[in-house]
């Protein structure tokens, strides 16, 4: 979590091969999952926001890719520290009552 705007922008360009000023919001978290940084270009400048949870951790998506997309509802639950994946989970098909 030491990187600022320039370091995170370089990481987006080098690791993802994407321009950091494409209007996408890029989120980064620390290893413990208790801090989150958000980098976003708004057409006029760059925003860098940080959020820290005092208890618990952010429930990060389990994805094989370094880049994934969240809906606005998923993002809301993620930054609130709620296990948002469970909110949309469907029971396995083999369960019968």
C-alpha cells in the first residue's frame, strides 16, 4: 500500500496492459485485506481514495485473472466489508429436500 498515483498507474500499464486513464476504476488491496485503494481518472484528473476497515477484511473476489468486473451492488458490499459473494450464491443443484 506504499504506491501512490504514479506507482499504481505504472502497475496498471505494466501488469494489465491498460491505460489508467480509460475511465475504469481500479481497486487494490493490501495482503491482510484490511485496506483498499481506488484509482480512477475522471476526465479532468486522477482520484486516489483509500479505505481502511477497523475490524474484519474486504472479501476480495476469487478470480484467476488479475482483472475482473463488479456490478455497482457488488462494489457497495465489497467496500462495506460484507461477504458479497454469499449474497448472490445459489444452492448446489445436487441438494434435495
